[in-house]
C-alpha cells in the first residue's frame, strides 16, 4: 500500500494485469532513482535508506521519498545527475 500511494495508483492496480502499463510507467523513474542512488551509496540497502531518510540539499529537509510523493521525481533525478 505504501508503494501504491507513492506512485499514485490504487493498491489493486499494482496486482491487476490491466494496470500494468500505468504501474510500469509510474515505477520506472523510482527504479532509476534507486539504481543511481545504489551506485552512489554502495548498494541497494543504502540506497533505500538514503531514499527515505536523507534530506536533499536545497529542499527544506525533504527526502527523495518526500519529493517523489509530491510528484517531483524529476527534481530527484536532476539532483542525482548533477
């Protein structure tokens, strides 16, 4: 349910075959963020911790998780690509 809320789809959509395209499109940037963070942080577990708990400079204490929930995935990607 947390993942469904994060990507903005109904919980049932995650399991439904009919919603696969929508789920894939919503998950793709998050997977990219976690992949990039994993390379920088030294592993998937560290990337997950960073994603939920490490504030991103210039965003008033907000984490990547917070920004993604606000629909600002592009801002997180820009930060990681800088």
